[in-house]
C-alpha cells in the first residue's frame, strides 16, 4: 500500500476543507476503500476520515418519508423499526449483503459508492477500462459469468455490486450532497452512470462532494415489498441476480408495482418497462413472466452470462408471486 496522510474530520466544514486537497478521499466504514488501497487500485494521497461526523440519525419526515444520515451503519438501518415496517425491501436488501461484521462498519454513503467486484477490475495484470481508461475490457472474451446483461457497453460489462442501492432505486430515494459550492439533491436514478465510453466515471458525484444524507419519500406500496437474491452461496456472496419488488393487487389486478434488479445491470436497475407492462394486468404468473420478458428484451449477453436472462425472469416471477400470495421470504 502506498503511504498517505490521514485527517480525522470533526465536522462537515472541516471535511469539505480537507477533501479539497489533491488526491484526497473520504473514509466511511473503510470496508471497500481500504481493500482497494491494499490492491493498489485506489491510491489516495490523503484519507479524510468522516466517521466522527454527526450524520448518524434516522429521522421521520412530516410527509411520511425518512431521512437517513450518510454515516448510519448498514446494520443500524436494517434494524430500524420504521424501515422494517414501511420499507421492508430496504431492510431485507441490506441483510442480504456482506456479513454482520461488515454491515456493522459499512455506512450508507460508502455503500452507494462501493466499486464493482468484476474480476478484471481487481486484476492488475488484466486490461480494465474502469481501472485504467483505454486499456480494454478483460471480461469481454474472458471469464464473464458475473458480468452485466443490462446497460453494458463495448467498453465495460461490470455489474454494480450494491444490494442496498437496488432497494433505494425501487424507493426513488434522493441523495443529498454537500460541497464548498453548497447543497444539491440527486435522484438515485441519476446518481450512478452507465459505462458508455467512460466506465471509469461511475457516479455524478464530484471528487470534493460529501454525501450527507439519503431521503426516502413516502411509498405506501413499499409496505408490501421484498428483496430476493440469488447467489452462488447462501450468504456472504454478491448477487448473480437480485430482485426488489413492491406490489399492490386489487380484485386480482395489479394496481401498483415497482421493480428493480441487481446483479444484472451496470448500475442499480429500475425495471420501468416491466412495471409499465404489468400495471393493470391480472396478477398471475403469466403476466409476471411477460413483464419480465419485456424488461429483459434489452439484455445483451455473453456466452458465460446468458443464463442470467432466464434466471432474472424466474426470480422476478417468484418474487411477485411471493408478494401476491403473501408467502414467507
Ligand atoms: C467480503 C465482502 C463481501 C461483501 N458483500 C456484499 C454484498 O453481498 N452486497 C453488498 O451490497 N455489498 C457487499 N460488500 C460491500 C460492502 O457493502 C461495502 O464495502 C460497504 O457498503 C462500503 O461502505 P463503507 O462505509 O465501508 O465505504 P468505504 O470503504 O469507507 O468507502 C467507499 C467509497 O465511498 C466513499 N465515501 C464513503 N462515504 C462517503 C460519503 N459520505 N460521501 C462521499 N464519499 C464517501 C469513499 O471515499 C470510497 O470511495 C461486501 C464487502 C466485502 C469486503
């Protein structure tokens, strides 16, 4: 690991001052950044430790939404009563990620910004346009079982790894960020970027911007929501496919539905086409299958990851059936 300076920021103002120095990076729980520093993928000059900032509250908002401080630990958020009752999909998504020890350290801000687990991103000897822009993509023509089928480009097929971000995408969360230029609020749908020609640009966040909070709007349908994750091991593994879903059925007809996917997209994937197809149709397995197929029609597969199309379809159907029938998770 390359040597670096360490600054512990006591308040937001000093964090913003410290991050202005060339090559500085924030440190939340450190569970991703420190690994990347060990692998020499990230080589910051200065680490600005923000773990002491007073951004650790979960507050109910007057409109029925919830404001979550950026330094709330993942385990705390998943255990919070209001989250478990009003947004069960979020609590479940977090609990499907990493391990209890990691969730105790990981923060909301850091989770949103965790970097891909693509094998070629981690392999210094391999080309990777995300790690070294212009070097090529080792996954194309390489071992690509864990790569994306939605939102890919000829320059990158890496998936976004976060489970939490998939649930936040379903919930239309807003991300609040602060810098010396002031505060801005970014809808999560606009926060993560598609790889296009610049896979190294992963979010719209500037290097000197601090995530201060995530806000959830009131989402009544989310009371009936679920997160289902398919992976190679039952725990401590990233998603091959995951589905976040919220559903309201009235007289056998789908009144409201929200769907988001993980493990298949280059960013947390809101399945808007599936939502459009499903709304107003009978809540049956056939309709669920048709909606899934409509979304997955845009999939671009490689020989190694082609299985994800069928797996995603079946996982969407199974999750919606669970929500319709009220069977246990
Ligand atoms: C073995 C292992 C298994 C895992 N399995 C899963 C899994 O199954 N599912 C899953 O979703 N995740 C998984 N994770 C990833 C884990 O969820 C992330 O490492 C964690 O959420 C990152 O949060 P952090 O606070 O530790 O981030 P850090 O490592 O501190 O930071 C990550 C990035 O965010 C930046 N940052 C942090 N906070 C802020 C802020 N407030 N404002 C601006 N920038 C900020 C940092 O500069 C850095 O670039 C796994 C991790 C490990 C090590």
